[in-house]
């Protein structure tokens, strides 16, 4: 596990953009694992700028997102489909048929997503944020890790954290479809970005704590190529 600390949240997120751009530069038909939330937005802004300047090309890039709410229309502005359209897909030359987000609530939908990732040759680089409770994707703290794409009931802490994107916590969907820990661990490289003081405990537990499904990100200690990029606030417990 590599751990890098940045002066600002923006710098930490942009550094993730650098790693994704490097992957695209080195392999033009890369498979990217993408994330939503506030954290990755500056990374997407950098990728858009580099595409506009002709530095990187998305023509042969394929993408798989980590997760999506269940029971929300893809056109709903709060959906992760809409988020990806707004921040990346509509702004670069990604082919719509090469972008994928999980959807549905059936076991068949889950296994179909796993199969599509596998058929694409697996994920080259997986971008991750982290929840205050240590979740990655919507793999919430639990008694065991879940391997593949699955339907999750969101933790109360996640509902409260995500309420800021909705008019109230009541509007936050209670369920999501998410890649599992096995999907994330199978990515060839994982880049996790953590910013803000409210992520400090999760960062500390991820890197220094025991590997446990109660801190889902802690499994990344076992990943052969995992880079954690954090700002000063998110890494403050690491400096004790
Ligand atoms: P955030 O979400 O980037 O909006 O903080 C991260 C996450 O919950 O994975």
C-alpha cells in the first residue's frame, strides 16, 4: 500500500486524475473503474481538461462504475448515471456503449455486471472514495465481505452523509447495487482518495487497523497495487 499526503483536498483528487491519465496514456483501451461522490469531481475535471487539450483520448476506453442507487430513474439528477453524464461522459469522447453502471435489483442483474467486467478483461485502474464508516463503493461495514456485485441496504451513516445531495435524508434511496469487494480487489491497480477531517478515522483504520469487513476498505492492505491519496485533514491521525 502506498500512502501520499497532499496540502489540499483538490491536490489529492487531482493526483488521482494524474494516475488515471497515465493509465490511459500507456494503454489506450484501458478499462477504468469509476466512482461518484464529491471526492472524484476534481479528478474528472482534470481528465476533461486533458482531453480538451488533446493529451488523452477516450475513444477506446471502457468504464465500469462502482454503484448506483436502486429505485431511482437513470434520468433522475440524483442518480449516479446522471452524475457521470454531468462530470465526465458528456464532456469527453467516451463512446456511450463503452460506459457501464450497475442497475436493477435482481441477482441476474448483479451476475450480468460481474460477467461484463470479466468479459472486458477486468479493471485496469479502480478509482475509489471512502465513506466515513470505511465503506468502498457501497460495501458497508458488515460481518463478512461480499465478493461480487450485490444489492445493499445502505447504512444509516451513509444515508446521512448522502442526504446533502437530496432535499432531505428521507429522499435518499435505502438500497443500492454495488460492485463487491472481490470486484474491487481484482482491479489491477486501486487508487483511493480521502479528503476532509471526517475521513481521518476511516483512513487510519484502513491503513493501520486490522483487516475486517467492519472497515471494508481495510481489505486493501492485501491489494498488490493500492495507492491512497489523502489531504492533510484526512491523514491527521496518521501523524500521531
Ligand atoms: P464522498 O463519498 O466523496 O461524497 O465523500 C465517498 C464515498 O462515500 O465513497
